[in-house]
C-alpha cells in the first residue's frame, strides 16, 4: 500500500501546516513537561527527542501512520524468519546472529540457532588460538596484525567497530583493505611483517572483484617473502560460503567461516564477518557486542510504538523527509572513536532505503531514504556547522555522546559534553535579531555598522536534533546503538513499503565496468561507448594511464 | 543584488522547464560533438562535464548569470586585495600565499609578498633542519614524528594533503590531533616516543579551546616523560600570530610561524598552517603544491567564463541547487589517498556558503551552498551508490580520478578506472524497463516472476556527474585540484551574493558551551537552561559523567 494513500498520511500533511509556524523556543516555554514527555531510555541508551518539530499531537499521528503501514506486522514477520526480502526471496535474520535467548529461530521450519552457535564456537576457538599465540604463522611466530580484506558490508561494519572499541584492542593491530586502488593494499603492507600477519578474506561468494584482486595481491606479496606455497594456509582465513574457491585459493577448511543467505552484507558484522572484531577485542567482548544488540532487539520487538526507540527515530525521519522536505540526515558522534560511524550508516541507510519502487512494483509517490553524512564533534563545529546553523536548508541531526570517556584527561571530556549540548541548544534556540543588536550595542557598535552586521549574526534556530546518550562506548552500548539504527532503517522501509534488503542499484555499474575494463586491457576504445566514456578513455590514455598494463 | 532579480535568473527558470523532459541518453545520441563541446583541460586537470543536464543553450545562460551577478568583477576585487570579506573588513588573499609570479600583491598599498616569502623561507629552514636531523629533540635524537594540534582549517587541509601525498612522505610520520575528546590525543600519544616527537600547535589566536586543551595535555605528557621544563621549546612549534601566548607556553620565537588576517582558516593550508606538509614531504614539494594552485589561480584569473573550470563547476552547482532542487553534492574520488577530501571540502564549501544573508543584509530568496559529502570509490559503490542510482532524489556528483597510480599493482588501477567510468556511465544511461525485461527473459524468467522483479532492476538514469582526471596525484595536481574547488566556492558565493569568508554561524554554540561547561564543572544545573539541556545534564550525571572532574 503506498503510504501516501493512508489516512494518517493525509492527517500528517495537515498537521505539518499547523506545526510549521511554531518555534521550538516557544514550545519549550509553553510546556514544562516537554523533556519528560519526549525522552526515553531503553537497552542502555537514553534518547532526548524533545528538540524536534513536534507537538503532543505529532507522535500519535506518526504512530498511526506506522500502524496503518503495518510496521508491527512487518517487524514480526522479519523476526519470525519470513522471506521479507521479496525480490530475492530470502529471510532477514541478522537478529538471529545475536539471539542470546534460548528461543529457536526457524527458517522454513528449521531452527537456525544451532548453526549460528556452531560458527560462533568456531570463531571463539580461532580467535583465542590467534590471540593466545597457540596458533602461529609459517615461521612459528605469533600473529601481530590482522588485515581484513573485504568491501562494503564486509568492511565498513568491522572497521567501524574496531575503530570504536580501540580501548579494548589489547593484542593485535587491525587493518582494513577494501579499495581496489592498489594504494590501499600497498600502503598497508608497507607496515607489516609477512611472518606475523593474518589476512582474512571476507566475501560471501569469494568472487567480489575488489576483494579477490586484493587477496591475490596479498597472497603474492606473502609468497614472495615467505617462499613456500604452504605459507598461505597459515596466513589466510576466509569468511565465505564458497568452500571450493577458498580451497583453491589455499585456505584450509577449518579457517573458513560460513554465513547464510539470510544475512545481508550491511547487516553482517554480527556474523563471521565480525571475525576481525573478535580477533581484535576478544570473543567475550564480541559477544558483549552481540548482547547489546540483542537487548535492543528485545526492546524493538516488545515496546509499544510510542515508547519504542527505533520506531520513534524512524518516524521522526519520515516526518522530516516527507513532510518537511529534508533530503539529508546528519549523524554527529561526539566521540573520536566513532570516526567511521557515518560511513557505516551511509551504507546501512542509503543502500537499504535508497529505493524508488514499492512492494507492488510501482514508483514511490513520496521520498524515501535520505543522504546520510557526518563527522565527529567537536571537529564538525569548526567545519560544516556553519551550514547547520545558518544555511538556507536545515538538516535534521543525531548527536551521539558517551557520558564517560575511556581516556579521562583533564577537562577534555567536560568540554566535549558541553560542546555537544551547546550545539543542540544553539540549533534549537537560535539567536534573535534583538539579542544580536543588544550584544553588538554592548560591544560598542551602533548606527550603520550595527545595522549592517546584525543580520549576519542572527540564528533562526528551530532546527531539530536528537541526542543519544551512551554511558560509555563499550561493546554492549555500541551493539545497542548499531541495532537501534538497523531497526530505525527497517521502520522507515516498512512505512515506505520498499524492500530494504536488496541492492539491485549496484548491478548496472558492475556490468558496465566489465566492458570498460576490456577496453583498458586492450588499449582500445569500443565504438559502442557513448561519447563521454570514449572521450574519457582517450583522456586517460593521453594523461599516461598505460593501456594494457595499468 | 539578489540573484533571483537578475534577468538571467528568470531565463534560466524557463530554460530548466525545457531541459527537464530531456534525457541525457538522447542528448548524447543527438549530438556527436557533445563531449568535445563540454570538456576542457586547464592547469593540468581535465574536466568532462558532458554528463550534465545541459544543452548548448545552458552554459551561455549560466554565464550570463555570472556576468549579471558580477562574478568577474568580484574575482578581480579579491585578487587585487580589496576587503571583500565585508563583515570582518578583511582582504581575502590565499592566492597571494601561492603567488609564484613576480607580481606584487598590495593590501592597502602595501605589497604582502615580502612577508609571504619571509615565512616560506622560515618554513624551509625549519623543515630542512628537522628533516635532515640538524634540528633535534631535547635528548639529542632526530625527530621521527610530527603531531599537528589544530582544528578546522588548522587541521583538515594539512591532514587531507598529507594523507593524499603519502607516497612522498619520506622522512617523518605525520599525525593530526583535533578533537577535544581526550581519546584523540591519548590514542595518538600511545604510539609516540617523547624524545623524537615534534608538536605543532596551530591556532591563529592561540586561544582555540580544543587546540589549547590538547596542546596543554601534550605538554604535560612530554614534561612528565622528559623532566625538564626546557624540553618544551625543543618539542613544540606554533603557527600563530599571538607571540605573547606562544612564549608563555614555552615556544621560542624562531619556532613560531606567522600568518595574516587576510588568510581565512579554511583557506590556510598554503600558509604556515601547511608546515606539517612541508615537514612530511619536504619544502620543494610543498612549493610544487603551491605552484599547482597558482596555475589554477592564473587560469581562473584569465580564462573567459565559458572556458573557465571553476566558473563552470560553480555554475553547474548553482544550476542544480537553485533550478533543480538539489540539496547535496557528492564528491567521489577514485583514489584511496583522497580519503579525507570530502571532509576537507565540507568545511571549504559549507562554511563558506552555508549562509542565508546577502551583502545587503537581506535573507536570501534562493538556496545557497549544499551539503557536501562523499567517500572514495570503489568503496562507495558497495555502500551508498544504491541511493545514487535508484533513490527518489538524485545527487549531482564529482568523480575525481588519477590516470596513473603511485602503486601500480597488477590490474588494480585498470579496475579502478573502469569502475569510475562505468559508474558515471550507469548514472547517465540508466537501464530501461525494456532492457531489464530482455535481460531477465534471457535468464529464463517469465510471466509474473519477471513482471514482479523488473521494476526493481530498472535504473532511471539521467543523473548528472562531472569527471575530473588528474595525470597522477602529485603535489602540483593536488594543489590545482584544491584551488579549483576554492574558486568554485567563490563563484557560487559571488552569484548568491553572500560573504563566503566569514563564519558567524559558529559563534553561538561557543557562547553556550561556556555556560554548560560551568555547570559540568560545578556539578550543577543552571535554572536558566531550557528543559532539554537541563534534562540532558541530569541524564549525563545519572549515566556516570563525574561532575566537576570529567
């Protein structure tokens, strides 16, 4: 059902016109209960959503939309293992990967949990072997460095988590090579000793172009340095379902870790794709990450919509995207460890809901997923926050902040917290022309000089944000945070009635790349190309890309 | 003059309605000269802008807009040292920093070039001393690591450039600490030897909150390990105009590097703010970076608008933002070394043109600067490209690609190039329903199954992009590329008639943070706060942030 045809959609259109003239300043002034009404704690996370363009009527209306769109029913279908990925006819069960309860999770009547637990046990054994030094490299030395070779979902999740949980990285260094650009692998290998490196090749099919190119080049580098063919099996592991290809590559079966067709790439860090995490922080902490996500799953599965964190965040997003015209969404973690959280969310959100076709095969009549972007605070304040405060378009933003630091250092953390709170306050309150004039007058300005400067120092305010407080960036809190966003994205896809679990949009480029690569190999320009592609091939050749050998 | 009142603006509104029904596929099919018409080489960069939603009429109309908005006159005013930063009454002369000609650059009748050259000479002497080992640390060891402590413009530029020019980083390791989050400094210091580290504190006023907090903590760390107070002078340098504060900090005057009020933070990497670059790659290569930028300056200053790279890119941006409703702009470098190019551009563009007030003090009647975002390809293809291809909103995108790699490795670079070209081709061409149906039929699908899947595999195409080809990511090419974007941003600001050189939008947050920090220090919650700020302060305390000591 197209959401625009639902009664709640029409009611929300009317409601938006009522809310549009109101200013958050006044909404706060009018309602002393606003913060209590619009804040919530669950699964270890605290959400303040009081600084949104909403009144007491908004959330009930949005929840009606969720209800009419069947969000609860769709959620239950996902959790029950139904094949909700309808274009690929697959179940969607990343929640089973972190199911810490004793409940079975059936797919076509078969409980998947024994298989999940088997792979977790295999991961534990391997991770402990590597971390303890019981497992060693070809020359008998313990491993010091893990290099994950994967791309997209086989890269962004583990990379983001390892970066975030660096305080727990107690044994090995972790590296991530994803880009087919040779610089990525070459710059990483420079710093490594072949005797002590462990490569993990992460590709479900073991055919991903970039990953296999990097894996083959890494293997060549290793063999050149260690000599023996047999060294490969001691320095490579794989996360893949293609046992034939991994064996042909030289990886012994006990170092191959499986996952399943009901785990989408961008939802896979909870599976064996998380092996670099387990190696980096240890299996117990990896399981704490799973437990944090499971706590959020339980909350999502059971809390009523109006007290359900992912539902609320999802609905607020729909509110801005479809009723206020927001095209992008900023994620601003006040934690340097979350440096790669926005790139991770870009995949999660934009690959899931960057869709224009609904379940009936019709073109969506409304906008779907936003552009997601962001950098850690306080850095962003000195970069793009100008735009957030005084640009012509406003951007809804999530501020994420841990109450406690892993690195308490003087007043640093208090400053971080103060800045985070101050930014959401500034976005909300703004600064009126009258306030600006008074400030400038107090500084001794008057007349023309004051009148000329004042408009530039005015802040419209009324710009919405959420604040998510974590006690500390622990494995459990991070697991909960990631699951929160996974389910938020689910809720939005359910409302828009798109398939959040396929990604056909990546296929055309792959097809076309094959033909262009043939040209580059042969040093030719196929007459079938459009003039731009042909012209660029000529320009690259003129600029020195060596045909046939680049 | 508000641009919306210009005759060309009205003509463009009408023209957009003519172009809107056309598809790029057809425009290419119709005009065999399209690529030659819409591509251009200057200052070492090749631009293909043929895959834009333009006809032969569009660029002349856009150039008329530029002319009516006085872009050329404003450009000349900037280059001549006029005080075009009208809210701060300052000249804007980052071009003087890289002026490799013998021409003087006057500010109020005084040539600034002797001062520029003096600081460059000081940088050279210092950089060569450090790099050769002639200058050494407190215990007599040569320096091995440079840590830049700065934020915003004192961080993003040098960091991006050092990351990009890593193949030239031949002597020292370079680190960048910006975030006030103690984790940023602590995680960096873990890897360093106090005897061989050189800190550069970069802050024009030497009062930037984050930078001074990090600098003081770094100094404490150093003194704790090296004992003597006098060690500070051997392990710290500063880029600042506040000689009193740098002296009080313990930095000798010969290690303090000046810059000037006509250098904005986000335009400062060409000044002494670039010192970490000079240390990392050597002063000759730093000067090659300047020379590349200078070549682009010369092109910008002299080429006619319709053959002027920054003018064309700027106008195309305005075309999408104001006539097609684009809210964001993607920057997609196919080069892993340009990992931090998008965050750098975020500041350059969003802090410059994230403005809503024009030169007359009126609110802009049209949209100004976009949200800028992006990650390197091919990584992005496995993450957010789904959204670019099949989302409901399209995003104009710049693809940036070097013809040659610094790390030639098997077929890696050919694959990188093929993917880059294929993505712009896919965005432009799309895939029609008929093509999809034929492909699915060839795969053996038919009837309902085919009909159900086909819409999901369709690509609308007609999504615009630019492709910028560099011969190789050399210092000169990078300098030229950065200057291209600087001037693009200038052109847009000139058309929108905003001040691209102030940043009042960052002030309110700073003010408010001071008050909240007082609360955090005292463990109190001021009754003056709004309910959300008060509630968050309570939530942080409950979650364990230790009042008065965090």
